[in-house]
C-alpha cells in the first residue's frame, strides 16, 4: 500500500461529500468551470428562487387570511383594509422580485466571467456557536464555506483532513466552493 492511497481515499471522500467530480477538479485547475458545475449552480439558484416565491406566497396568504378575519370581525368592509393590504403586497412582491433579480444577475455575471479563484492553506472543519445557532464550516486558509448538512460536517470532521494543506477552487464573485484538492 503506497503513501498516496490514504490521500486518494480522503480526496475521494472530499469529492463525494462536497459534491464535485474529478472532471470538475480538472476544469477548475485549468481556471474554468465544468458543464456539470454550471448546471448545478443554475439548478441551485432556481431552487432558491422557487423557495423565495413559495415563502412569499405563504406570507401573503397568511396576511390575506388575517385581513379577512379582521374585516369579518369588525364588520368594516369599506375597502380601506383591502387597499392597505394590496399596497403592502405590491411592496413585498417588488422587494422579493428585486432581490431574486439581483442574485440571478450576480450568478449570471459569475458564470459568464468563468473565473475560478484559487485559495490555498490548511483545512479546518469548525463549528461557530451563536446565541441560538451552530454554524458549521469547512475552511481552507482564511476562507470559510458553510456546510449545510450535519452528516456532511460529521463526515468531514471524521475524515482526518484538519491541518492538511489544500487548494480550494471557488467561483469568484459568489465565493462558492467548487472543488478541493489535497496537497
């Protein structure tokens, strides 16, 4: 068994856990994105946009329900409450639409630029505790990348890569982790 075998095993586990392939890593080394990475970034952005619209629709539905209950309770159906509700809804929809548009434009610019940044340093897998939240990070050098799923954090923590030198490839403009290579 060669010395490289444990490193290859760790590299493979990193790829599986962080969601990149060998082809992604090769594209990133040459300074670009793979087609699969582009597709994943666009799909993730679309999913987040759908979630924002669903959350907005739920918020507006709850507001409509509350307003309806108040109109029925007070017997005041003169339309003033409806006008206020309509104005507030238009404002909320405008803010959500502007925010989603800004995020999509930022993503589009990052994809069009096709610039992959390089971050080098030691790996750390850490938890930052707030008042009520624990946020998990995979760090390379001074750069932190949030780990969403607890099982991925546990896998990374148990992998034994803390303190290892690595090169991380990030999508510039979005600070999004694309791939990691152990050195």
